[in-house]
């Protein structure tokens, strides 16, 4: 997804945004998505996540973040995700948590 497309989606006013078809997400696109004001964001198509993208996602202020497609997380990526202040983080696809 381009940063421009992510910026357009961030303007949507619905409560849930499901982008499970995405296979990758750049830090620039994540920066734009974090402005979305909904409560539930699903990115289950991602199988990997860079620390830079995780840092941008951790700034999103929604309640539920699903990253169920991730298979592995580096320590650095995990540290960045731990800064997220939502209520539910779904990571049930991890093979080596």
C-alpha cells in the first residue's frame, strides 16, 4: 500500500479496518494509517514487520490490533510493539514467540 492510499484510508470514519490482503507495510504507510481514528485494525496478511513499521503502528490509538499473520518477531520489533497502548493485541500466528 502506498503512503498516499494509507492517508486516504486514515480519513475513513468506520470503527473497523480490515486490510488482511496486505503482504507488506512500509513505515511511511504505517505513519499515515496511525492517524485513523477507528478502534479495530486488522493486518493479518503481514508475515513480517520491521521495527520501523512497528514503531509507527505503536502510535495508533485504537483498541484492537491484529497481526495474526506474523510468524516471527525480532526483539527490536517486539520492543516497539510493546509501546502500543491499545487493549488487545492479537499475535496468534507466531511460531517462535
